[in-house]
């Protein structure tokens, strides 16, 4: 098992981007990421397979975020989503108007579709890692992601 500071350094940015894509608030994302790593440190003995540490951390982050949302009872508005820019990789392919339309379409998606898309595009997880987070098969993650892409393509210019 890696030293925890190495794990933190290796996964902090990915976890932060994922939570930021969900929360749309850098301060909230920072707090949730810190809570995520505190919980991970406290529960590292329960990690059965060290090879799955990345998906384990994303699962903790997701649950921590959901707990935060339920406690604050805050709903994310379309305006908040529009205010957040996409990551650099996606931004170079999309202009501002395109990104805005896609964020609106994503906002209308139900879970887990929205989360699968965020995990794949913004957090850069593989379909296998996404499947592990949801305790599903890799083909499930691929299908859910594909359905979101179809919805975006179908509704993009409407």
C-alpha cells in the first residue's frame, strides 16, 4: 500500500475536479475533498483491494458530496452550472455557447447519467473505474455514457 501522502498527491486533483464539476463551487469542492481524504485515511484498513484505490476514493467523494447536498438542501441552478467552465481538455473543443448548451442538457439528465458523464469527461475515469464506483459492470457504464452522448447530440441544436 502506498504511503497516504503519495495517494493524496496522486489523486487530489482528480477528486477535486470531480467534486467541483458536481458542486460548481471551489470552496465547497475543497472542503469535500478534504473530508474525502480524512475519511479515506480513517478507513484505509477497510480497502480490500489496493489496486482499486482510485475508484474507492471517488466513491467516498461521491458519498461525501451527497451527504453535503442533503444536509444543505441546496439545489444547483442552471445559472450556477453555466458559470462553471469546463476543464481545459474539453474547453479547447468547445466554445462558450456550446459548453453552455451542453451544461444545460446535462443539468436536465437524471442520476446516474449525469454523474457517469462527469466521472468520464471531467474526472477522466475509465469505464471500469466508473463501474466499480456504482458496483456495476463495465458495459453498464459504457451504455449509460453512450445514452448521455446520444441525448446531447439529439438535443444540442433544439
